[in-house]
C-alpha cells in the first residue's frame, strides 16, 4: 500500500475520533472556568496524549499492548466525575486521582484479565451492540446541528446530514478498491465543501490557533490526593476497562485473531500506562474508541501500520494547534451523517457476534434482552437514576456502562452459576453410581 493510501486512511481515522476527543477537554475546561490559554493547552495535550496512548496499545511487546488496530481517546465516563472533583477539590486533585487510578489499572491487569472467561460471546456481543445503539443518539444530535444549536433540526442541517449520508452510501455502492475504503473521509470532505458554499464553515478556529505548542509536564501544578476523588476515579477507569473489553473482542473478531488472557492483560496494562502519563501531562483517562472499530469494519483495512500513522498524526496535531484546528471546522451535520454509519456498523457487528450465541437458550435471550434494554433505556431516560448517590450514578448515568454491567451480572446469574452447580452435582451423582 502506498504512502498516499496509508495517509488517507489515517486521516479518516483521525477525523472519526477527533471531535469526541476534543469535546472532553472543552467541556471539562469550560466547567472549571479555565482561561483561553489554559483551554488551548488542555485541548492540545489531550490530542497529543491520544497519540501516545494509541501507540502504546498497538505496540505489542512482553509487557504491554493489545497488538490490535485500536485507537484510544479520553473516556466520556470521566467527564462528570472530573468536573465534580475539580469543583470540590481543585484541578490538581483531578490529576492526583487519575494518577492513582492509572497505577491501580497497571497493578490489577493480571487479575482483571483472568475474568476473560466471564465475557463469552453473549456478553461481548451484547456490549458491542449496546455501544453502537447508545451512540446513535449522538450521531442524530449532530445531524440536527448539535445539541443546543440555534438552528437545531433546520432543513439546511438535515439536508446536509442526509446528503453526506447518501453520498457515502452511493460511493460505497458504486466504488471499488481503495476509494471504497475511504468513503467516510470522502463524505466528510465533500460535505464540508458543500457546507462552506452554504456559509456554514468558519475558519476562525484555524486563524486563531498558534503554529506550535510545547507540552509541559504538571502544567496545572503538582497533583494532590483526596480519598473520595481517588475512589471515584478508580471506579471510572474500571468501568472503562469493561467498555474496552468489548472493543478488544470486536476487533479480535474482525482481525480474526484469537485473544489470550495474556493479550488482554497487556491491553489493560497499556491503558493503565496511558492513564498515568495522562495525569503527569495534565490530560485525561483513556479508553478505546468504538467509532474507529466501525471504520475498520467499513473500510476492511485492518493493518496496524495505519493506526501507528494515526498515532503519529495525533502527536503532530497536539504540537501544532493550527493544523489540528482544521479538523474542527467540519460542521456538525456533516459529521453526524458519517457518524450514523460508523456507529451503526458497530451495532451491526455486535449483532453479528450474537449470531454465534445459542439463541434457543432462554438464559441467553434473557441476558441479551435485559442488557440491551438497560443500555437503551438509560440512554433514552438518562435522569431515571438521578436520585441515587453520585458514587452509584457513575454506573447508571451512561447507557454503555449500565448495559455492560447488566450483561456481565446476568451472565454470572444464568450461565456461570449454573455451570458451578453442574460441576458440583456431577461428582455426587458419580459417587452414588459407584
């Protein structure tokens, strides 16, 4: 594959994850009242550390790295807790809690990876399906112009979104080879060009951004440590590991690579290292990004070299804010049209994984029904658990997290416990026969 093709595929992956990665520092920094200069640093270091985290995960050696074409970005699960911690204890307490949580992930990775037997296809398939389903509303919101926008749902926004969607569909239907593998990128480019002709693209973010931005360890000060903040962040990163497990298995299935317990352990350890580095450079906890899994499935390109290039691009974007700002000019409707396909592909692949499950089993049907129902239900009614303590709401205010935990618990109830009973009963029956 030529350098041009690698670069095009890499840009496509960057565009797929960039908006999600940037929105976290923008939300957290805005909530904490950071200055424009501080917010610029926060966004830049976040993108830079996304590149570092991605390279650590793709790089498989004896100690860390899942060795699959996975892209990492800051986890949305941590947004609420980070704002709460920063508001109560200050921003340095955020990074103290992230640092300890990263160390915990590295230390428990051998133990957590042994739980792999509790993630059979009925669980991983349900989790991947939940990830896709619960992300669809995000795509729909962008198609309408972005939540809170003045022209939300306007004819112009919806026409641009569905035009982008239709262009990608037609390009996929009638193109072949390399062009077919970059249909998402082509859709984003063409959609943005059309949007600019309609006066919907602003170049001010590019004009205002600086050309070079040096990263600086402990930019916001030396981390401080508060027990409540630490416990909260540990819970956040453990939840992220559950999400990552589903992505690991989806990618292993796509790449036709069977994952061992050691592989999963190295994957968790890479995430732990990324979280530790994120705390030292004042970034965020990191997790796998499912939209890039959908992109891999859609393009059919599974080479790790492409993801290495993605990591390198993110490093450059983090050091050169003006270049990185170019990706922020893509209008929300254009991005939403592409996201609908990518998130839909994640959901479709989860359904494909579930076809390998014994669906004649009432127990398996219960697991699928309850987990997907809970994931979709929390997404549709996010305030249903708002009366619970904040420490518990971390597990319930996100559809992916709530659905994933439901799938794991239901599997323990229906499948693991029944296997344990059978293993106990069997020797007793044999002893009576003898």
